[in-house]
């Protein structure tokens, strides 16, 4: 599992981290308003929205290795193209293409973890997966900032493309082909741990229609969970535009300083992922999720009060701590809810909702920043984070309960 999933995850997360300080400042340097910056940053999420359901269904027909390789290739092509264009529409189109690749790459890994990991270890394993992404992205922003400062924005995109190419070669060589995801392996829960997943209506392992198993979970339960993950991913994506834009526009920091701030926040993010997995498996998913998004909301609300490099670094680190406490939490809840016989379809729908939030966060920031100012936009994102914490606290049932 480590060689098949975790190693390429760390490497590609580093590549993604390269663009965190670079992409918003690159788009802003083209002389476009904030709403265009938000739209370009949302482009990857838009591509994921378009690709999530088809990618989930595709896993029933092709093996995971094929899906992963295609996803990585699309990510690399999108980054390579961005190094040679300076039209905002073209950059947006390439980010959408990257989103299609990210959908294939992400859902194939999520389905693998859902099938392979028993229930009583799922929180820790998926939190470790989230931690691997965070470890990979730890150095990415700082490196991206330095590379962009020394060689220009295009150099950061070229480095991303090179890393994606190396990851593609690694996965081609070392990933083993696996059969399409037709059904999920039954979770081997130990005594005292009960999953709240719903079986198919007729009790069979393979229902006539995979979507029947999804609908069997119930609209009330799915609706609350969908609202929670929508807001959760919105604040997570919103911070990727708030921190760089506030640093550059309000504080006058350069791309290299922004990179260091984001990497520092990522370091605090990494610290808590082991605790997140342990808490989710020992006490329940909510005990990690609710404090995670409450902390992120508080940190986001403090951003307009940051008075310089040090102040923004402290606030960004608080947001990083909150995000680290929720490491892998949305993937874990999605895996808990996924019904037997429809894992790919359900995870495609689950990620569709989350990616809707990831798209909405940057768009919300860009639109509100143009209309009412960046400080107001930041407070709006903080309110979204508070909404996520409240929704999971009171609206979403606990997906794992401990027996007495």
C-alpha cells in the first residue's frame, strides 16, 4: 500500500504545493480583477466537478492503475501548458483540465483505501493518507516561492510538470494492476465498533443498480453530510486564495515570503494528522471534525487583524493546526457511508459535493473581495467554516460508535 498509494501521493502533493503561492499571484500579475483570480483558482475544482461522477463510474470498468496513470498525465500536461501561456482564459482552461486529472487520481486512491482498510483502522489509515499529502505539500510552497522569485512564474509550472512526469514513470513501473472496483470488501470491524453504513435493500452484495444502494442511505442523512462537506471544503479552498492575496495586497509581501508563510502553516498542519486518526477511531469522527473547522474559522476571522509577516504567519499556522486535526476526515466519513456494491459511484458523488465547495470557496472570496473588500471576504469564509463545524456537530450522525 505504501508503494502503491503513499509514495506517489507525497510526490504529487509536493508538486501541488508549488502552485499555492504562485498561481494566485501569477493570475493577479496579469492585471485582472480579484474575481478572475478566484475563478482560476476554482478551475481545478470545476474540472473535478465535471469529472467526479464519470471517474467513479469508470472505476467499474478499468483497473485502478490505468485511472491513476491517466490522472497523473492530465495533471502534468496542464502544468506544462501553463508555463507557456499568459492569457487568463487559457490558464483557466488548463486548470479545468488539471481538475479532470485530479478527479481520476483522487477517486481511484479513495476507492482503494475504502476497499483495503478495515473499519476499525480506517480513521488512522486515511488520516495517515491525509498526512502523506500534507508532508508532501510541506516544502512545496516554499520551493515554489523561491523558484518563482528566481526564475519567474513559468519556472514553477515547469517544475510541477517535471515532478508529474517522474511520478508517472514511477507509477508505471511499480503500481500493480488491480481489478475494477465492483464492490467494497466487507469491513472487518472488531468488537465494540459498529459502522453506520446501509446495506442494499434486498440484502445482496451486488444490487441491480449501484445507485440504488446510494439512494438507500436516505436523503436526510445524505443531505446533512453533503452540506457539511460542501462548507468544509469551501473553507479549505478559501484559505488558498485568502492567505496569498492578503499577504500581497494588504501587507505588500512578495511571492517568496508568501511561500514561507504557507509552508510554515503546512508544518503545523502535518503535526496533528496522527492525533486526528487516533481520535476518529477511538472516540468517533465528530471529535476530530468539529474542532478542526472551528479552529479554521477562528483563524480565518483573525486574518484581517494580521499586521505583518509574523502576524500572518501565526494566523496561518492556527488555520494549519485546525486543518491538520481534520486530516482525512472527509474521506473517512465518505468511506464509512459508501454502500457495498456502489463504492466508486458513491465516492464520485461524495467528491462531487466536496469539489463544489472547493470551487465555491475561491469564487466567493474573489467576488466578495471585488465588491466589499478582501477583509469582508475573509470573514465570510470564516462564517462558512463555522457553519461546517455546526453542521457536523448537530446535523450529521456519527458514522462510527463505540460499544460499551
